[in-house]
């Protein structure tokens, strides 16, 4: 950040002392101190990322002042992260979508034209009626991300479709959640159910807590550091948590699974695993023992570059602290196409340590049993999402974005209409632009609901401008936590411009589609009030407190000596997976070496920066000021070879000839000479994002070597390579 | 005189910049200016490295050269404390304080025509609250309090933990400490 321009002031020093402080020398009167006006606070749930921290929105004299965490909130502990604190920028952003827009052709050129809400909604409802009549309602697909999507899912289910896919599955968490379900019968949840607050040893494998600001994770990791817990970080990059770790294992990219298998080898070979837990709760230990026998630290060293004694020592550290050891499941898990298997290996390692659902390992989250508002049943459906790609990805527990997009292209495509809510597909799915264009040209209807003019809006027939989270009600937050807890999002302000809340759009469309009985409320708050009354609260109470925590009804961890039933076919933790074997997959994870780096290329590593939630926030004025562009981390040896210095602009090229936007070099020892690294979410292509347009580079456009996970359709993105593209202007521009 | 200090634990600071944004919104700092900032210092060669993140700002020095050198008295101490403030009505924007500050902690130029800076959120301190940066920090790595009170969190931390200040050689006696 640039605090000020450099100004030479040395000549002033000699003349400074003589003036009396009582003289009035111009300048101005003092601004009033913050908070001395009329101050009010409104509860909300943060929407700057998916963590959904409960917060208070402060106004002073009717103007938005600041947003701070709600002290009673378990997600945030009363403290927001950088992005949550920067929430006012989302509301104040002048580039927000302001009116409904429809694609029109003027003089042979397509453009968006502002239209009335009635015009936009009538158009959408007409098209939806036609799709239902001609093809069936299931051919209307929702692609979504974020808490506001529930209104539209409700609308589509009432209309007759639950066809749905979100990049949060196939481009992010899917392999992790499927891997854990296959092994322990449950997912690692969101917020992650890691008990880091009580852990004595934490293992991070390619998880950059602190660079991502998953709030509760960051806070409990910091608590663990303060308690001198042993931190083991596996990362080719000297990440933020690597810098806090007693053991940093700078692994060769793509070899994580070998290390996980070797750790299991050591735990079994040195008899360090939790015998009672394994005997009581797991199946397949003997097969696992045979399976990992060959993954000796000496052999795995050759793959991973991690010395055998380090592999042994870190395995012993884990065992020493067990069961208060968290081998962290991570979150963004779509790396190399064998990601479900790698996630399974993480779950299996936790099982050997006896840490799943044990204190200091993982806890059992509990939600409030919140009754649904009484509404008619949804109509029966003839097709599910997976019918769009029959026979593919048998363990996909949700719709697969790539699959549904492919099934939207062509005259005879499965899907005929899209409703895209809050997800910017062109930047979320690598190399998807061509398919998106083809789909957009095939579909009868493409609606995008957004707050910002994202790249995705450029594909739409109709764009519906949603107001920001500070201007609307949404569903109550009822995520599993240490304690059951509800949180309220309510409007602190009237919607700016002509934007509207999602619930209102869904109700209006419902009305036009003859679905009024599914939307019996005048205002969404009536529905929330009804639900809150059922659990002994009320809208009025929640408008005051924002968060209400309820007592637990079930234990936080396994009760010692009990035999809980796991939600797997065997009712146990499946070290050996019969259901995988039955479908022709490896019943236990098998390591495959990653593709070698082509001569003259570098591995493209990507990740997060704490100031941003990918592209969702890159145009937020407050956060843009903190971090306007991403930088390309380059090892000094590489920089020397290419003649780059920190601050130079370069372009990157992929093996198939894609050239990136220019990106500033940051020469740093924190990355090895075989890789480069950048944060995701930059290089925006939408001109209507006036701050973020064209600033920094987008990693996803450089990805041509995609590894699809055969189990669940995940998009592995880490097997990509780039090289530098020389250009005359590199270094000259600023 | 009450001596207020900030103690920042580099062991848990992740350099996320939340303190920067929290200051900005709390104090309504104009676009393009920031009263605090993040420094990342990495030493060593891959893979033998250390990285330190520091949240930096005005050190509210016990010997504040910016106050001594201010020709108009605009730079002054708040009440009977070490908190250095600028009185906008008296500041001519001469920038002497900028030259005098070893920490580069003064901002040119508030649009209203004066040199702006960190106030340790004295409007919050007056109400018994921590500065906005401290109370927003998600890792709880920042602490604030009075060094005159031996039982305060800052006194306790400085008593029990290794620490440093920036540029001790200037003799300004800074009051922002970093636990190492």
C-alpha cells in the first residue's frame, strides 16, 4: 500500500522550532471523533466468504461506519477477518449492479439494456414455463454458491427441478468430503470440525491457514501455537503456517499421498497407532498393514524429497500427541485427480491416531433442530442432476459442474435453462470459457443473479441485481458447531439503487409461475420469525442479539468405551473400502507420481491471500486498496536466470500457448526454484469492474492439464506448468 | 503520565492486514491513506527460512521527536499520556514531523489539509476499549494497555517474553513492542 509519495523534507528541519503553538496557522477544524454521533448496530451474517461469521453493522448518523464481530459467535469469536472488516466496501462499491439488465441487439451489436423488474421477471417466467412444458422442469439447472442461493433452490424445487451444481464441490471441497465420507462416513464439515483449540499436534498438508482466513480455523490454530502445540506443515512453499511450524516439510509438489502412506507405514511398523481405536472402530487394518508395507520412508524420500528421519520423527510426534492430533483435512482439495484417495488417506491416518471424534482431534458438530416452515411438498421429479451425465463419477455426492455444463451444449442438450447465483464460473473452472460460450448459445434461458458485474454476467440473457448482505434477510445460519447456534442476517440499509433481495426475486418469480402457495410470506422475516418461535426465540429477540447459542444435546466427542455406528456400509471406519473395490477403484489409496515438469517450465502453484476471497472481493474498494494485485512468487535463482527483479511485470505462458495478463514479480526465498506461485482471483476480464479489471493475472486461464477425479468428477488443477514470456515492456510499466 | 504501549506477538501474527482495514473503517481514514501497515521480513535461503510479520504504526514514543520538532504545536500529547495526536486546526502541513519520525508513520496528506497519523484510538481508550486494530485481530496477537500498571497484559507480556522495539538507536523510546 502506498501511504504517501516520497517528499524531500530535510531542508525544513532548521526552521522548525520558533513558532508559537497558539497561532492559528490555517489548516482546518478538528473532525468529530468516530462514534460521537448517533450510533446504531444491526446484526448480520458476513457474506465476504463462506464462513458466515455473525457480525454487527454499525451506522453513525445514518452512514455505514464499520462492521465488527459478534462476541457470542462461535464462528468468529467476536473477531472478523480482513475481508469481513472490509465488508463496507461491498455495500459502497460504485460498480455494483444497479438495475435489471437484458441482452438486446442494437444495430447488430449485442448489449445490455436496463429494464424494469416486471419486464425482467416476466421474461424469465415465460421462458421457464416454456422449458417446463417442452422439456420438463428438471431441465432448468441452478449453478450456485453462497447462502442466498437457498431462495432460488426453493423456487426451482417448487417449480419441479432440483438440478444443481456448485463449484464448491467439483472445484474445491468435493474430494475431501467424499474421501472422508467413504472412510469415516461423514464429511469434515464447514466450518471444519477440527478441534485445534485442544490439539497438541497439528499437521497441515497443503493447507494454508492464515493465508486463507477461514476465521475459526485461524483463531484455533493461533490458540494452538500459543499453547506450544507441535505444528507440522507440508508445503513446497514457505507458507505463513510453515513459518510458524516446528517442522516444515518442503515436499516435492504432487507427492503428498506418498508421504501420507509412509506416515501410516511408520505408525504401524513402529507400533505407534491406537490399537484400541483401530480394533473397536475400523475394518481393514490387516489389508492396510500389507498395503503400506512398501511405502518405506527410504523409498518415499526419493519421491517427496523429505528425508526418512524427518518422516519418522514427524510420525512419532503425531503419535506422541494422539489422540490430540489433527491431521487437517484441508479445504480446497482438487489438486491432482487422485484427490478423493488422498483425502481418504488423511482420514485413515487420523483413524490410526485415534483422533476422529476425540478431544484434540475432531469434534462432533451439532446443529439446532430447526423446523421448516410448513409448505406444500415439492412436486415429484423425473430426473436428478446426475442423469445429465449417466455412468460418470459414481461417488459424486453433488452435481458436477463440468458435467452439467457439458450437458448444456448443443441442440439436444440435457439442460435448457440456467439460473446462476453468486458464482463466477469463468474464473472458477479452468479452461471453461469456450464451453460456457457454447452453452450460452445453446440454452433457451440464462439468468445470472449477482451483486457485481462479474464475468459470468457477460453470458446472461437477463441479469438480476441482488442487494448486498447488508441490505437483506436470508435464511438463518444453522451450521454445525461446538454448540448448536443460530444467527440472523437482517438488512441494515434499504437496498441501494434498484437492487433487490434474493428472497423477493424468488417470490416474484414464484408468483408468475403460479407457485404462490410456496411463498406465503409478504416479507421473508415472517418465515424467519415463525421458525425462531419454534425454538423458543423470535425475530424480535434475534434482531437484538444476532446470535443465539443453544445447549448441546449430544456429546462433543465419542464417549470412551462406546461403539458408535459410522455411516459407512460396514458401520465402521473403512480403512479398506469394499464399496470402492466393488466399483473397480483402489480399495486403499495408491500413490502415482506426478507429471514431471517439462524442460524450461515451472509448476504453477496457486492459493489465497488474506485480503481477498478470490474474485468475489478483488473489486471491493477497501480490500483493493490493501491488495490491488496478485504477485508472482519467484525464487531468486529463477529470477537471476531470467533477469527479473521484484516489481518487474512479466507474462506467463502455458504449454498450449495461452499467455497470461501481466503480473508483478516478487522475488522470494519462500518458494523453491521448481515452482511459481500466485493468489487466485485476479486478472479480471469484466470491464465493468473498474478497479479490478485487467489487474494482475488469472491462474485458471493458464491451466490446460486438468486431472479429473474418476470417483467424483473433481477438477485437479495442480498439474499445470508455466514459463515466462518475454516482452519488451516488462519492468518499464508500473 | 500514563504510558500506553502496544505489544504485538510475531509468533502468531500472520500479516493478514485486518488491523489495517479495521483502523481504516473505525477512524474513517480517507481513500489512499493508511495509519498502519504490514511488514514481512524473511531471512535465510530456501529451505532454511524464517519469516516475521509485523503490524506497524506510530510508536507513540516516550521521547517523540515529531512533537519536539513541530513548529506550530499541532503535534501534541493527548492529556497526560504518551499518545501523540495532531490538531488539524494548527497543522500547516509543513512536514517537519515526517522528517522527525523514525518510523515513517505520518501520512501526507489528509484531504482536509493536515498530517494524519495513528491515534492509538484514544477515543476508544477513553472508554476503556482497546484500539480498533487490537480488538479486530483474529489471532489475538495484538495487546494494548498501560505500562504503569505492572498487572496489565502488556506489562506481563514484556516481563515474560523476549521482545524488541524498532529503531531503538534513535533514542525515541518507542512504545510499540514486538514479542519474538
